[in-house]
C-alpha cells in the first residue's frame, strides 16, 4: 500500500546540524516526488530558529518543530518518547535518518515502538511498490548485499553518510509548524548529567594537508614510529583508525572516523586500514586517497584513488626513504 | 550483586566464496571459523569488570548455529558463569531481537549488555530493539559503566560522535550497547579456553520459545562494493611503487 508522508529526522548535536541532515532531505525529496507524498522534517531541540532557517529551502514541505528548553541536551528517552508521538499522529510511510550514533540509538527504538520494519546502514534505497529494495554493507564492508522487503509500512531507513545525494536547494520555503512538547520528568528513567566536548589535543589533525593513517594491520605498538616517520618525512600528520586508539597505541585525538575526527586533507595515505564504514565516513572527503593493504579485497580500495596491494613493512620504509630524499633535492634546489 | 546478561554473536573474521544460498535467505561463505564479535567481547569484559567490583552472576546468550558455541566458550573463559545458545540461524535483525527478547523475558537481570554492531550483518539494531521489546531504558555506544553499591541506577559515559560524549544516569534494569575499547581486554590463555570447552552450554530451540523462523526481508544478492573512484593499482617492486606514489603525493601541493 502506498501513502504516508516521508518523515526525515535531522540530527542536531550541540546545537548544530549533523552533516547528514541536508543529504537526507534531498534523498527524502526524491522519494516523496516519486511516491507523490509530502516531505516532513522534524527538528527536536532548543532555540531552533537558526536551524529552521537553514533548512527552509532544503526540500521539506513542512518542518515540524519541537522546541523546548528541556530538549536542549539530547536524552535518548525524551527524544524517543516525543518522536514516537509525532509518528503516531503523522503516520508516515517512511522515516529517514542518518546511520550515526544518534540514528543507531533512536532508529531501532522508534521502529520497534511504531511497529515499523527497519533497514539500517543503507547505501542505496529504491521503492518499487510494493517492494522496498536496499543495498547495505556486510562482512565489515568487504561486500554489499541487496535486500528486498514487502512489509507493511512504515519503514525506518538509516543511511550511511557518504551514500546520500549532494544537497539541493529548493525554491519554495517549507511551512513551519510547532509540535506540542510535554515531558513528564518524574517518569523518566534516564537522566543526562552532562555533555562533554572533546578537549583538543596538542595537534589538530583536521588542519593537516597530508595525513598518514594507520590501522590495526600495523600489528603492534612498536611499529607506530615507522608510520610517524613517514608522516614527518612528508610534512604531514599521523592519524589512525579506531582499533589503534582503542588499544592505546595513539591518543584518541588522532582517531579518524564516525566516533572521532572527520578530516579532508589534500592527501590521505591509509596504511593497513581495512576501511570499515566507521572509518571511511571520517575521511572519504579527502582530495586524494592512497591505500596500502595486503588484502586486495579490503574495502578501503573502493574509496581509494590509488592503491598498492602489499606489505606496509616493505613499502612504508621505502616511501619514507624516498620522501626524505626528494625533500633534500628540493632543499638543495631552493 | 549484579545479575548481568551479555548478548553476543559469533561472526566470521574473513570470508571467501560468498554467495546467496537461494531459498534459505542466507549467505554461504568459506571461512576459518566463527569468533566472538569484537564489541561483544568488550561487552563481556565490561560485565566481568562489574562483577569483580560488585559480585554477581554473568550469563551469556547467543542465537546461532552449532559453530557459534566457540564464541560462547570464549565468553566462559573470559569469566562468564553460564552460557546459552538459541539454536536458530536468522539474518533479519528484527527477528533476531524478537527471539532474544523472548528468551530474556524468562531470565532475571539488572543489566543486559550487547555490542554495538556485528561484523557480518552490520545493522546495529538488535540491542536497542531488544530493550524496547522488554520495556527497559537503553543507551548506545557506551564506553564507561559504573555502579554504586545499593544504587538503583548505573552511571555511564556514551559517545555521540565527533568526539562528543554524554554522561548519563540510567535506572536499572537497563540495556547498554557497549562500544569497542570500553575496557581493556584481558589476555585469555588457550588453556583457559580449553578448560571452558568442557563446560555445559544450555541449548534452546525456537519451539521452546514458542516462535518460528520468520524474516521481514529477502536477501537478493551479494557482491563486491562498487568503487567510488576507479582505484588505480600501482604495481611493481616496493622501490618502483614507492617512487610512483611519492610523485602522486607531492603533485599539486
């Protein structure tokens, strides 16, 4: 059965829209036009006027606004209760959100509560009534699977950041409607104590022009200096994927990925990084991506411009040697 | 005393010769064996750390084929007291959460811990979905858990992405999806694992739970990811390959 609006949930983190917000609205617009339904965005937070403004030409017919002081800090429980109520009233056909921590927390909860079927971590979505088809990663991103579903609407769908279309500006402005906010604080079982922003480390890797990043394939902590030496020789910064900072081999300030830093240097050299979606989301906007990995099937090669299939312990020292050499030649000619 | 249940999944590390098994809605592949999913392993470590502080009991539960038992033995070696396997092979995260929630309803718990995402299916749905089915509060991407004696809540730190974290107090019983790296993993000797292999694993069937296999999605096909850019592989010996790469790196800077 067709019908039901498309509802988009843009994520707001610390008063700012997550970068998935505009892409989700553009994707939502495409689907709404295809199905002949309306596109509705729901903004939840506090002091949202500026954000409403920036979303007014992003594709939605209507922006629903739940603006309340108690919603200033994200609390999964209050947001879940409030959005569930909006879903009950609106009865959307699809609910779209980002495959971010926010979407990973709220998406399955909202789907379960509203009796929806959820398709998460999508890189592609097609609707051909009564079928919904999606492409999503499997096996740490080494493969992608196409799945098909014909469940009763609504569907909850979460999209990978990099899979969303380039945002488009729409001429007509969205109408804005307030949603009543009632929060029974006494019945809440979750309380936000505080939200902590990252303390900036000594270096800010987001400013580096060249990043040499290292993954778990480095094997042990003793091998990290080999990567650092290459970064130094190239005049760049070292960085790492999540497992390396989890193991304490590099400080968290160097971690690139959904849970760490998002970087877009001129050159990104990924050494022994398999390229999980978590990591790729933090670096895929880099101008040139070079991957060195011994596994030719590593998903990192699907985002790389240049690749070497080989052993980093052979290639990295050679790169360092030649980088130092070319640096000397440059200095001499100056 | 804390009663903790950890939901874990056994997953393959590397897979080869991957194809959809038509009519059975599952992927067949070749692999070297099934291992405990990484973030689930941290969830078990977190449970063990809490038990050390407060005393209590840890049960680990999985849903999967017989080969999944290896992951349960690992969990027992890590310090779990009891292991349960639901004998079913289901890929749909919604159905998995239904099966797990049904089994958990018959058990006692203060905390249910899960990982954040499985290496094979990568859906990040089952944990939170189970919490909502059970009607208990939840938190995703948890990196720290502490519990004060006699308190009716746990204090947690969770990630919001981009390096931002959130400190919360959540009443128990609650379900927490534990992030990789939450606690240091302890080394498990092969002797310990060998010893764990002699322990009993309780097995229950879907029929025991009054359920049958139902899935809301059909697996159509599986393939290698489309390349974003046509990756150009640089061939040759390390020396030549490195020379070509240095050129690419230096160009345009």
